[in-house]
């Protein structure tokens, strides 16, 4: 799973910048946090009539996130459950019967791959697993930090053909034709799961909340405090520690019924000398992508937002911007290594600075 550690602290959501209608408040704000799904911290801030009502909603969301975490897990086996690890273990052997939520994720990822630049590839596991091994070694002993030899990466790339991920929707099976290939759904799983969970919570009656799953934000409705019409979401400055003194916000945006997802070189990385080796690997160079420090995207669907954030991060700026502007409802901000910031017009329209930060940097 993509172990994003960036957390936008929703408890400090901006109050009063966007005024509401001033009606009598019938709801109170509550917060719940859990730490046991998708290798990250998940925080839910929402409005409910009582704390009991709020906790009933978040308990449902928590349980569902745990279920989806197990389905999308590539590291662990679970009794009676076929998941990503099961599919990988059976590569080249036989199809695996999977549950609908896992089949839907794989179908979605293949369809999005075909609609985009062929950079965000869930069949890229053979390459990513090598990088993961080198990162884990560097984390356990920084003196051993090194970059994988390109020859090993190029050999692994031969086993990343997404067309060899065979899906039988009628029988709900997934089969990897190449016995050396493996799936890695880290670029999309957390957002896809968040979308399932938030939609089910809405159907259950939870109408005002915002969920942060390791910094992947999904906002539903508006704050029911009688003051605000939109949620305020902080965009992290990649040069600042997320656990710092509170001055780590690069920009603040205001949204309803939207997802905000980031990709950056500051989230999971190790150092080789003075070189930052982060976890988002360019499938063409087989090395960490070098175009930006960070990108953030905004669109309603959280699964799309997670996929698009990786896609936008991997593309050179001119292509990246053209891609964003070609997708209805998608907005983005790009943060470059030299401090320059670019935003789409739609992003500027929901930003506190109205784009001034892009000019000043």
C-alpha cells in the first residue's frame, strides 16, 4: 500500500472565512481517528446531532476501511479472503475469484490506464517491489542506502504488461498470465476505498463530514455549524514538516463534495548522499520522477483523485497541465523544486490567495 504519511490536520479547519446563512445550529462537531488501515492515520471530522450518532457513522466507516484494506493488501494473507497478495501468489498458475470491491478496483485501474498516458500502471509491481526493498534497507541502515542497478529494474519492467492482467467479470476472477508479474495498487487503492466508504456513509445518512486518510481528503456536504458554506483544506508546503509549528500550509482551498489528493517527493523517501529518492517511479526512466516537489488535485471522486494525482505528478508540466485541463471537473496545483507554483484557473477560484501565492513564490 502507498504509505503516505502526510496528514492535513482537519481539527484546524478555517472557520468563518466563508460565511453561511446564520441559521440556528442543530449539530455539533465531533472527531474520530483510527490508525489501523492503509498504513496511515485516518481522521474524520463531522457534524451530527449527538456524539452517539457521530460514532455510529464513524464505526461503520472504520469497519469498512479495514475490510477494504485487507482486500487491497499485497503483503499479508487473511483466512478465507482472496486479496491482491493472493492474485500475485497465483500469477501464472490460475485465476483467482475475488470480491466485487477488488474486481471493481482492478477494472477501474485498467480502464484509467488506457484513458491516460500509460504511466500509472497497477501491473508495475515487479519494479516497485525492487524499489521497496532498497528503501526498507536504507531505512533500517542509512549507511547502506543505494539506488537499484538499472539492469535489474529493466529486467523487472519486462513483467509489467497490464494486458496480461486478465479479468473475467462474469466469473469475478483475475489472472496474471506472466508468472513473474505482480500487482501494486498503491497509486489508487486508498482513494478508491475512501470513495466507497464515503458514499456508503452518505447513504446511511451522514451528510456533513470530511475524511483524511493519510492526507487523501474526501469532503461531503458542508459544515453544519451555521457559519460556513465550505470546508477549508490546507495544502502542505513540501519544504515544511507536517508535524511542525503550524506554518506548514502552502495554500488553503474551500470545497464541497470534493476530494483533494496530493503526490509528492516529501512523503516517502530515503537519501543517497544529497539525492532524495522518493516512491513515485517514472515508468520510462525507472527512477523517481523529477518534475515537481508536489502536486495536488481536486475532483469529486476520491478514486479518480488518487489516480490523477499520480498521473499529474509523472507528466512533464506542459503535458500535465494539458491533461488536467482536458478532464472535466479536475483542478490542480504544481509546486516546483525552485519554489515556483502554478495553478489551474479553477484551483485559483477556490484558493484563499486566489492565485496570489503562485505569483509571489
